[in-house]
C-alpha cells in the first residue's frame, strides 16, 4: 500500500502547497515606462518587498541609452522583469507587450495591475489595487483619483470632459477615465491584445471593451499625486486628447454617412416610385447594410457572430423604419416637405437607434471566466 504524500505546513498553519498556490495566483504589476526617473527602481523594489504581488514587469518603451542605467538598476532586483522596445511605440503598445509577457510567463496569476512610472501611483495604492483584483478577479479595477482645485487644470479638465462624454455616448459611468492604475483580469487580456490603438487612447478602448463584453468595472479611491505640476507626464493634452475623442467621433461619422446614403437613396427612389413607403424601404435596406458592417467593424469592434447580431439589427431597422414612416406621414400632413420631414424624423430616432445598437445588438454578453 502506498502512503499518502507528505505535506509540510506553512508558518500560517496551511500547507506549503496551498501557500505556494496562493503566491502563484498573486497579480503581476506592469509598469510601462518612457524616460523615467530614478524613482522607478525604488518603486519596483518596494512592490517586490511587499510580498503582495507575484512579480513586477517593466517595459522600457524606447527611452534610449540615456536611461539605460535606470532600467539596469530595476533589472537587478529579484522579481523584476525588464522588457525593451527599440523605439518609442506608445503607452498602449508598451501595455500590450507587458500584458502578453505576463499572461505567458505567469498564466496562473489572477491578473495584471498596470501602474504609471511618473510617480503618480504609490506602492501602497498599487498593492491595494492588487488586493481588490484578488477579491474581484473578473472585474476591471480602476484606481480612481479625486480632482480637487489644486490638481493641474489640464488633468482635471481632460478627465471631466472624457467622463461626461463616456457616460453620454457609451453609457458607462466612470469617475476617473484616464487613470493608469488598473487591475486587469487574466481572462480579459486576450481581448485587450486585439485592440488597435497603441497610444493613450488604448486605455479608453479598454473601458469600451469592458462595456461591449458587459464586464463590471469597480473603482477604489487612491491618493491623488501630481509632482511638479505633472511635468513628468508624457501625455500631450492636445494631440492625445484628439486621439481619445476620435473614438467618439467614429460613432457620429458612421451615423452621418449612413444618414446621407439613406436620404440620397430615398430621394432617388421617391423620384422613381413617387411614394414614401417603397422609397423608405429601399433607402433603409441599403443604408442599413452599410451601417451594420461599419458599426460592427469600426465603431463597436464587436466580435459577435452575424447570425446572432444581424437578425436583431434588422428587427430594429424594421421597427425604426415603421416609426420613421409614421413620423414622416405625420409631419408632411402638417405642412413639412418630404425631405424636411425625413430629416426631422431621423434626428428624433437617432439616439434611440444608437442605444439599441450599443445595448442589445453589438453586446457580446456577460464575460465570466472565458
């Protein structure tokens, strides 16, 4: 008869095997860095010494030879892994490099905590975010800052604008949209690696990806730190804000193009048929097909199957087409021209149509453990 394998006890009273598994599941910390200060190795050492994280991954995003000493100092710390980009590729690209490395090297960990290298995140808050990720391993954790008057104006204004636009357009209420301190669940990483942006807009796309997959977002308060007026930040208020808001402009651009196509086909068909109903049907069929594929591929970046999304989409097209037809008949009966009635009806239905696509048609369903 074979004897049962012996299991040594850990100091806390559990088995050494169980303690080892718990340690392996601890989150990895990822720090993308471009021309950092000497504070980076100190932060990495403090995180490793906390014994609350599995490892620290630092990505040198093409900082250049002048900063090699800082990264070499970090690499000497046990538990710190330094990856290097030959040239500066952008924060989003650095995050993808680190996320990919962490997922391949530490597949058993709960997830990855991303933090900035510019001194805005303390080791204490990074560890707290790691703990929140362990408690809620399926949620995206955001370390949310407060924005009192002493916070630099460019940081406060940029976050407020993005917050309200995100809430209005995407339907996601987040108090700090631009925070770089985030707890990323392990099973979310494959989705994030497929995202296209490589700059600061990547972090906003992460929020949109959570909305598309109906993944919960949990915020925890963190200390608000802006060193020397936030001069160490490489965020360009003009260029990077334009890149971020371009995500929202896609919504309007596709809708406008679809509306122009719809009205053009409608007018041509009305010239041929001389009747509103068939003209409405032809215009909606052509513009609807264009709108569906553009929204799926370029706006929502949805990975849902056409067999699932398309029937719902065309169901809404029929419903909104009927509503639009009724509105056009109503408005023409009170003196509107056909074109004016058409434009007015479509404007009224625009918001409802967008919400239907965002909430029902291109939503992938609740993500849990996939």
